[in-house]
C-alpha cells in the first residue's frame, strides 16, 4: 500500500489546524511532522506543544521525523504529544538499537532515517527491528531542495535488502519529491511518500489529488 505523507513544514503555520484538516479531507494518509533542533540540522522548526495542539485536528497517522541530536531525550515526549511513528536519524544516535527499543517501549512504531551520504550497511543489524526506513533524498534541514538522483539506486537496493530478508519494512522517501519524479521513487520501491513544497503550494487539495492519481496506478 502506497501512502502519502504531506510535510507540514511547508504549510501555513498560522493556520496549521485548518491545513491539517485540508490534507486529511483530501485523502493524505499520514501527516509528516519535521522536528529540528538547530544542532543536528541548522534550522529550528516546531516542538511538542505544536504537535499536541494539532493532534485534535486529525486522526491520520502522525509521522514524526526527529532531526535532533541524541533523540533518546525526546522519545517519551514525542509519544505523549501524539506521534504514531517516531523516526530517528542513525547519525544522531550513539546507540541506535537502544533508541529503537525505547520507541517501541513507548508503544509507537519505530523508524530510522538515513542521510543521503549514509550507507545502507548501517541497517545490517537493525532492519529486523524497525517498521520503517526513511531515506532522505535531500540533505535534511530545509524544504524545497532538489531530489538527489543517486538516491534512486539506494531505494532500489534497500527494497532488495528488505525482500531478501522477507520483511515488511516500509520505505519512506523525503525531500524533493514532486509529480515528475513520483513514479520513479515508487518504481524503485518507496511506499511512503513525503512531500512538502509540492503539496502546500497554491491548491493543496488539487496537489494531493494529482499525487494520488499517480499513486493509484501502482495500487
Ligand atoms: C527536510 C524535511 C522534509 C521537508 C521536505 O529536512 O525532512 O520533510 O519538509 O520538503 P520538500 O518536499 O519541499 O523537499
Ligand atoms: Zn522530514
């Protein structure tokens, strides 16, 4: 099943509740929430009070992407704020296996994120433990960047790795996904699609409709 996860980083923060209702109504299955700490990535975005406030506007899956150093410090708060999936960067964790267990102990789905330059080998001994792998298709920190072409092979190779092990791990892609490269990442093996600037841009509902039209061809 291919799911769409609009990244609210590109939404109008003054009207977040309404923005979330809009994507929910238009049929996006996930809400992708980018938390940045100004340390792991240069920018700051939003934190737990915001996640808590928007939780009441949608029952969709809250997919929280933690771009923070040592995310162990925030797993419980992220869970309590209303996350359904918590994803952490392998580059930001000293003990990634332990962090994954911590997410599961909090009763949430666990995801790990790999920056573009981080090899798939880092997943070797943790792939069995996660629900989702998020492959960054841009360097994290900002919306509106260009898709890094070499990431297509990385998606293909990860899908192969998952199939060889007969696992059901989801592959999420994040960064620079637009209507014109959507088919490419799906064909490579991605099944959760994050998109920020290409969704929250002029007519959000229409953008979601267009994305879903492409996705439908693969369902
Ligand atoms: C980038 C974030 C993304 C971002 C994607 O660090 O993780 O989720 O919002 O934005 P677009 O789709 O505009 O590249
Ligand atoms: Zn993200």
